[in-house]
C-alpha cells in the first residue's frame, strides 16, 4: 500500500469522526441555547403567568352570566337519598324452591337477580323526560335561557348537562346534584327534582305492587285447582290400592312372602321326617299336608294377588308398575304443593307491601345553598397555563436558534431561501 492510499484512508477516517461528532447532541449545547435565549423564555413565561392570573381575577370580578366571563363560579348543591332494596321476594322464592329440590325451577323463574331494582328505577326516572319537562316548565327555562329554537329539546339538554346522579351500592345512597351559576337557583331545582322523583317513584312502585298482587291472585286460583286435582288423584289411587306408605307396605309384603316360604320349607321337612315312621293316612301326616297346601295357596295368592286385594296384598308382579304410578302422583302433588306455598307466601308479602308505610325512597340530606363553588379551580388552571407557556417558550427558543444557525450555513441558507421563494410563488 503506497503513501497516497494511506493518506486517503486517514482523510476519510477524519471526515467520519468529524461527522459523528457533529451529529452527537450535547447537553451543554442544549443548555447553551437555553441560556442564550433565557430572556425570551423568562419573559414569555412571566407574561403568560401575569396574563392568566389577571384573567382569573377578572373572571371573579365580572358577573357570572357575562359573555366575557369564561371562568364563572359554578355551584353544585346535592341531595342524598337512601334507596332501600326492593322486595326480597326473589330470594324467598329461590330458597323455597331450592330447599324443595327444585333449584332448576328457581333458575327458570328468575327468582333472584341480586340487584337493587329500586335504585335502577330511580336512575331510570331521572334519565326520563317527564321530570325534566315539568322542572323546565315550573322554572321557566325558556325565558331564563332565552330559548327560541327547539325549546323542549334545548331545555332537556340543559338539564342533562347540569344534572348528575351517582349511586353507591354498598350504602344504597343515591347522590343527586345540579350545577348552575346561581347557587340559589341550583338548590331549588335539585330539591324540586327530588320531590318529583319521590312522587313518581311511589306511584310506580305502588302500581307495580298492585299488578303483582293481581297476578298472584290469578296464579293462586289456577294452582289451587291443579293442587286439588293432584290430591284427588292421589286419594283415588290410595283408595284403589289401599296404599298409605308404599315403601313400608311393599317391604311388609315381601317379608310376609319370605316368612311363609320359610314356614313351608320347615313343614315340608317335618312331613318328610314323619313319613319315615308313619303311614300316609295318619292324622298327623294329613294335618301337616293340609297346612302345607294352605301355605302354598297363600304364597300363590300373595304373588298373584287376590281378586279383591289391599295394599298389603298387591300382586308382586304388579308392584313395579304400581310403585311408578305412585311416585309420579306423589311428585306431581309435591310440585303443586311447593308452588302453591311459594305463591301464597308471595301473595301475603305483596299484601303487606301494599299497606307498608315505610319509605323505600327516603331523603337523608336535602340540598342547601352552597357557600363555596365546586368549580373552576383557578389556581390549577393558572399553574397549568404557566407551565404550558414555559415549554412553548423553550420550543420557540430552539426554533429561533435553529434558524439562526441555518442562516450562517451557506448551503442550508440557500435551501431556506429556495423554500421561501417557492412559498411566495404559490401565494401569487
């Protein structure tokens, strides 16, 4: 390798090192820009801080409804309402059916929902339009807010944006609030909303209880007829077969056959022993033969059944069919008794609920005229605005520094001039 090639390699290496050094961002260079443009940053931040503080003070002095007041004081009175859980009938139904071995039926009936239906009803009423329209009419929203176009929709939108309801399932407390520039007006509105809600809630709840009671009365009447039919079938079956307790009677029937069979074997053995030393015409042998024949006939009758048989003389071959029929009748009777008992309990609960004077919807704390605003937080707004102005000033400082350096570089300056000339041509 000659000297010329070595020189070229060294020159290229120097160029690469120099370029890499130029491309590396130095913290000192960044700090130097901040120091160089410190006046711009400080004064911009200071002016922004003074502006936002002055503007905040001005918004305090201006009337809340002024068109120039962009940060008016907003007041938010609230009412706390205790919404007790609705009737616990669902849980009672579930427990009754489950204890009776009918848990699947409880699931089909939807016996237990695990939710506070009263709270859901109250929130649904607040979202509806009936209460909103009445409030807007009573407080003359149309005149108060100078509404000329789409009055009903505009009034509802105003109430929607101002009204807020939050429910706490742990304490069963529903918090209803209304925000407005006028604390007295907001307090009157939210208290009136709660009064209307209470009235609507009671009317709907009472109507719901009455409908439920009517439904239970109809179902009780139908189930009572089905229960009587099931009872009549069971009574007729028991009269026909003389069954009181099928399991005990069947066990007694089988035990009787077993005892007679055992006696038969014993008498046959005795007869065989007597024949060894007595004649067939001997009275003792004859008597034993008669007993054996009688026992065989009795066993046969027990197995095949008498012409007129009772529960204890049901033919053995018919026991499976009779048992299946008995179990079906008993199952139907048990189901009807369980459903009737459940419906009867719910009917009595509905009667109590209809005459119950205790309040499901109970106001704990009425709204009072607030002395302190709920928003805006002018101190937070001022801090955020000042910090934002500071970062914008830093950004502008780096932009100005960049353009200052571009102008010193002939190549970059030429590119910048060309861009500017292109923009001017486009404007023309």
